[in-house]
C-alpha cells in the first residue's frame, strides 16, 4: 500500500465519530519537523454538539482545540495528515490500526481486530482526560484514593506524577510499536516490564493496570527492590488486585531475571542507582527505557574536587549553581551515552517543579543505530571537565 492510500485509510477512521476511540500521531519522518511531540484525537459531546477534540503536546504543556463534526473536523484531520508524522496509532470500536512511515517514505500498515467490544466515551469532562479514572481500584489499593474513589488531597502530587508517567509511557510504547522496535505482545508471550528500585510499586501496578485495561496489551511486570519488606508488601497487594506480578529482592546491578525485560522503568533511583538501571537496560537490549533521576551527588562531588576549566569558573563558584550544573551535566552525559549505544533519547520535563523538584525524565527508545558522534561529544565533555561518569564505567 502506498503512503497516500494508507493516509486515506487513517483519515476515514479518524473522521468516524461513531467508532473512533482514540487517534495518536507521534514521531517525525527523517529530515523533517513536526510542530508537537504528539497529538491525540477523540470525539467529545459539547453543548454545541459533537466535536473532534485534539490535544497537542509540546515539551511543557498540552494545547486543546475542538472542531465541529463535518467540515471543521475534516479540515483538522487533513491538516494533521499533511504534516510529516512518522507514526499513526488509531483505535476504533472494532480494530487497532498502526501506520508507520519508513525512512524511504513507504507505508507499513497493520490492523489488529478487537477481541472484545468497546463502548466509546464521548463525555467532555471524562475524568479530566485522565488516562486512568480516579475511581480505578488500583488507586484505592495504593492509598491514593479514598473509599469513594476520590484522590486524597494529600496524595494529589503523587497522583499527578503517576498520570504524567503514564502519558510518557504511552507515548514511548506507541513510538516503539509503530516503528517496529518493539514486538506485539500476545497472551502467551506478554510484554515484559521491570521496575528497578520499585519501592511500594506505585508505577509497577499503575503501568500494568493502564496497559491491560486501557491499551489492551498483555503484560507481565516485575518489581525489583533491595528490601524484603517491599517484596512482601507488593506481593500482598498483587493478590488483592488479582494481578500476576513478580517481586524480587536484589540490587539493580546484581538482579538476575529469567528473561530479559523489554521495558525498563527506574524512577527516582538515587544518584548512581540510575546509572546502574540504564546500564542494565542496555545490557538487556530493552526497547523502551524511562528513567527519572534523583540527586546527582557523584558528578557534583567530582566538580568540587576537579580543577574547573578556565572559562567556566563562574558556573561553579556558587554552590546552588554548581548543583544545577551537576544535574545538567549528569543527565546530558547519560543521554549522550545512551545515544551512543543505539537509542533515541529525549530529556523531558516529568512533572512541574511545583509537584516535585526532581522533574526530569530520560525517555529512550531503541533505534538499533549506534551514534558515534554522540559518544565523541561525551568523551570531549568529560575530558574538558575531568569527570568520570558512573554510567560510562558500567557500559565499558
């Protein structure tokens, strides 16, 4: 199928206001630019009638627009289809369609029939467009919601982190599936996800719940933590939620899993524990990696100990600036090393700083192409500053 025919197929699905569940555009074709990181589409019922709602995400916020069904919706869809998106993911009441545009501009179209019927939700106030409804049982089990299914005021910040994490995970998986870097899981061979340094396994459980109930993807999750107490607590919670999950006591660097995971999560692993998680992801050849670093003591200590390059002394003269520089250097070096190992990496804002001071996320999707320039840039930077990044040591 040529590209024009494939886009026309997608157009018909997006303009079907009775059957469309969700449309998603992500990525950009080689040598092109798109105006947003991703765009989501669905139909909503407003006082003025049914409209096509588009939510466009940039690095900082979401932009929502509504177009009336008919010429307005058609114009919106045509404008989006004219942009050089690399991937389209369209869910309807009967099928899921994936369109990937190759580097040569060829269209790869894949359709998967739904095994169970889906009821389309057109309510405009659909739980504030949450990826998981606030009254989902997983939030009560995790202590984020009360018995009536309302998020507790004291847990709003945590819930916000969870919601933004799901958006980033959803986008990364859609990207990896659309580009063929991640296989399509089956009930017999589910998607393997590991949460390194899982703690009380908030993300382990919400990821499992979202991917199975909202995305219809079979998954098997594993949580790794050094504390036996975490394993016992999370195992009991899995029983309560009737979730098949594995919880393992061990270190990030030393844990041995029966099968290599395809998705690696590591959120708020302290200091070089993030480096250990990234190194394990590379070792396992994971298709998707999401890591939100916490504290950067290692590089900060090296900056205090090493001579400062002459032009940059003002950057480390004051303690607060030196700490911020350490944060920036650490994550820039991590991203560069991952690119050198064959990943496409985005360093994005996880959640707003008013919710948590640790609000950076490294989102990596395997490309399979090692980037020698990125590794050379890394080597030049560490030579200039006299640094020894822990991740570089682990990868070597």
